[in-house]
C-alpha cells in the first residue's frame, strides 16, 4: 500500500468503471476476458479518483496524494469488501432469482416496500458478480431493506452471490429452459436456483412459485416457506383474473383485489411474489393495491409504445422459450387489426436450441399471426417450422440486418396493427424500434 494509509474511503464511492468515475471515488481494477482494469487505473486517477486497487505490481503509480493498494486478486477483494460492508448492517435482504421475471419481481417488490421503508435495490439488471457487490456497497444507515436480483448462467453462481448478500428472504420465481448451454437441463437449472435456499438461516423465509412443478417439490427445511400461484393449495392464491388490453385485475385469497397496468397474465405471478414479500414486511392491503396500480413495466419488458399508429410491444431485453411463449400469449389476445412478430434468436439453449426454435415457429403459426419476421441463424428454424405448420409463405420473412427489418415493417405493418419485438439480449432487437421511430 502507498499514499495516505489513514484516509477513509466511503464504500459507496467505490467504482469499477474508469469511464464514469467521479471525483473523490476509489477505483478497483477488475479484469475480464476482454478487458484489464489495471490498464485504466491511471485514467481513473487523472479523472479525480482518490486512489485505486490494482493487481499489476509493475504498474508505475507513485503519488502520495493517492491511495494505492496492490493485491493478488482484485475481484476477490472487491467481493470481500462488499460482503464485509453488508455484514455491518442488521437489515433484511431480499434476494430474488429464477428463470423468468426476476427483474419485474424485484422492481415490483421495491415499489411496494417503498410505500413504508427506505429500500435499496440493484439498478436495472445488475445481478451478477459485479452488479450485486456494487449495489451492496451503496448500503448506508438510512436504508431499512435491501432488495437484490441474483442472476446466473453457471452452477455455483447463485450460491456465490447469496454468500455475499446473506439473504433473509429468498424468492424463486420459476424454473424454465434458460442458459441450458451451461445448466444442461431443467434439473440443472433447478439445482442452480435452489442454491439460494441453503444460504437462508432458520429464521429466513423462502417465497416460491407453488405452481411450478419443480419448486412445488421443495419441502420445509429450517426456513419458512410461502407459496404463491393459481392453485388453491398455495398460501397466496390468485383466484380470478380479468385481462384487458391495458389492465389486469386479479383477486388474492378471495378478499384482496389488485389492478396492474401491465400486459400479460404471467405478470400476476410476478405480482404475487412481490405481494408475498410486501406482506412479510407488514405492508397493508391498501398500500399494496395503490403501489401495484402505479407500477410501470421495466424497460423493454412488454413495454407498450406507439409508433405511427402501430402498437409496439417492446419485449427486446431478452428471450428464452418460456418468456417467448408468454409474450406470444399476450399478442395472441391483443386487440388489433393484425398481429406481427419480429423474432430474434434465443441463445444459450445448448443442444436443444434448434428444437426450441421450431416449437416457437409452430406456436406462432397456430396463433393467428398476420406476419412473422425472423432474425439470426437459429431463428431460421422458427421460420421453417412456421411454414411447415401451415403459415403462408408470403407472410414470413427472414432478414439479416436491423435496417432490413425496419424497412420491411414500414411497408407491411399498418395503423391499428400490433407488433411484438423479441430476442435474446445480444440480438439488440430494440434497434428495430429505434429505426422505426426515426423513420428509417
């Protein structure tokens, strides 16, 4: 270590990004497959950082004004600092994982809890080995609850993140075919997600989707279990729902009625999980009902936008077979003159990737869709299966660029129609919407 050894560093100012670092912050040089933070430590200091933690012992940084800490593994040090900081706060931490709905449940739960408490949450989808520690480092004495989304695409990662976060409440939304390239099969997904439960103590609470075939098999351990779903065996049971184009109304346990200004029956599951969290912390029915009614969907998750008289359902953040089927169910019953789908590749599905794309193609063909546009190599299987299942060939197109998709849609989609944009994150399907807005 060099520099001012007695200088106090506010954990909330710790940054791993030299591009956005603020004056007085402390920089930790992480390394990844495509970057080495050590190369940017000097830049961070030039931009006003008070110091840096680096792993390159040959890096020439010698300035008494800056605190320079050299360690063997900056990533481990970063996580250890976050874990230590979290331990210094005796507040509840809610951790949410699952194949689908994590971000929505996290944001809904935050929205409900914020009606009574000062709540910290991860921004957007910062749910990995960098985002979770970054969020925990923002904890301060004003926070009363922390709500975290935990994501993973390899075994051991959920447990690893939970070890840092030390959850008092754990939510598992569902088990579906996501990241199968790494998990292998649904059982592998299940084993990965349930890692969070082994990090709960005997006073903890597990909130589980009781309608999920695999999750419903989890029996009580040392922690309490609350189940939610449509089956009447659940602790929170959605007994009825009335779906409209812009609102969903559902009842819970035959006595609490809620309204959601979001699309998709699957969002009732997300709302039930959030309600279970809110009830755990004493949020009253009226406050929950008001907060859910005010909830706005997270960006690019069945987000409704209007472009030139066309309703665009922007569900471009990510895609897997389960979320694609849910989106398809939404557009299937959406009131519009004609229905269109732009379907990009669903990635990380392992050996069954072609099979899952064909399933989607067949479902689209049977859903009364006016036109299908596919994008990406895997989505060619979606296209071919839609044709094989009887969809008209002159209603199916495959495009190689976002510009080509936008040009086609401009010619084919009319006022009063609805358009669904869907694909895995790296397909960047939101670019199509941007080009439509720009008139490309």
